[in-house]
C-alpha cells in the first residue's frame, strides 16, 4: 500500500508541473503572437488573461466527444492517450534535479520512447477513416523518422565527445564549457530538427490548413483533441529542456536546489520562446523542401561531423601516451 501511494505521489509530482508549464507556454505563445502581430492576445479571462488557458482546457474537456461513424473506436480513442502517455514518460528520465528513472543509457531510452510516438500518429490517421487524417498521419511519420536520424547522429557525436550516455554525466562534463561553443554547427542542426520533430512552424506540414484542414487530428474534438494539444506542448518543453541539458548544461559553482532548477528553467524558457518567435516570423515550408533539408543537407553534414569527432578523439587518445613517453 505504501509503495502504491509513493508511486501515485511521484506520478502527480510529474503531471501537475507539466500541466502548469503547458498552460504557461500556451499563454506566453498567445501573448507573444499578439504582440508581434499588433493584437492584444488573451486579456479578459483572469488578470491580464492569465486564466484563459485554463478556461480553454475546461471548455475542451466538457465538450461532446465526437467520432466519425466509420472510425475504429478503440484505436480512435487510444491513440491520443498513448501520445500523451509517451510524452509524460519522457519527463521521468530528465535529471531535474534527480530522475525518477536513473539509467546509464538514458539517451538511448529517450530515443526509443520518443520513436514510439509515430505509432500513435499513424494510428490516429488510420483510425479516423479520413483521407485528410491519413495523409496527415503519413506526413507526420515520414517527417519524424527523417529528422530523428539526424538527431540520433548528433546525439552520437555528443556521446563520443563526453564519453557517456547518461544525462547527469553530460551535464557534469560541461562544468567548464558548454558544448554549444565547441559544437555550434550541431547545435544549429539540432535546433532546426527539434522544430521539425515537434511539428512546429515552419515545419507544421502535418497540420497544413490549405490542403489537409488540420492533419491527423482533424476528426477529433473535445477531450481527445485536448490530449493531443497537451502532448504536443509537453513535447515542445521537453525537447527544449533536453537541448538545455545537451548544449547548455553544467552545474553552478554552488549546486544548490532549487537554484539549479531555476537556472535550467530560465534556459529552457528562452529556448521555448524562440520557438514562438519562429512561429510568428516564418512561413510554412513545402514538403519537398522539408525532405531536401533533412536528407540532402543535415544528414550528410551530421555524418561528416560525426566522422570528424571520431578522428579527433582517436588522434587525442593516440597523442596522450606519446607525451608521457
């Protein structure tokens, strides 16, 4: 009984901060977009519109859940729940300040869990029995697979440089210098790939309104749509938190809780704000431009940088014994 209670408390401790963070980033996004487009943004519900996100969430969950008559019921309602569940599981691995699941191969676990989300997207498109949903799901899977290859190679380069798969060890390896300074090209590719990985502008081709109405979730309303919404923004915050750990890590000279958490939150908030800035500034790419960028630009470059890191590390390892001789 005590173990079940502790597990329940840990789950609540994960879910509640994520929901608050999602509500906060949605509010900030609408405020930033309103400011950049000379609009007010949310300003009525709550002080300065701060309760607007909560009101929208309540509205979605109390609305009627509609389902196409020809849809597959089980998969139709299971896919959004699976999408959100995978997004929440990823947060248990992040060491802030201590991970709930501490494994040495944490980066491999993150890649494996995040890759499972394509099954949810494809299942959503197929179960809706709509051509728009199916095309949107296929686009999402193709886009995710394409950019996960570049992301995986970038992670492999960082693993070679730091000599570890563990996120805690990668943070400690940056105490003297952030990896972004020595891996500026990789950080640039990582940032663009993270935009595509989370289906954000200018790579939100799965939600192309001009040709797909709303993409894979076009047939969803109410609660299931809210689950997709929560998972999408939870993934946005997660990918920026992971970017902070990988490229802007390192502990403070005084590594005291909660100061270290506040510093990480500030870095993550800055990166998340750039996501919102990009959405307000850039138009959507064409799908062929997206595929060209990943397969003919980022993939060859990331492989070249990986080979360079391997040669560099081998040269350093071979030179160290000679210096002692």
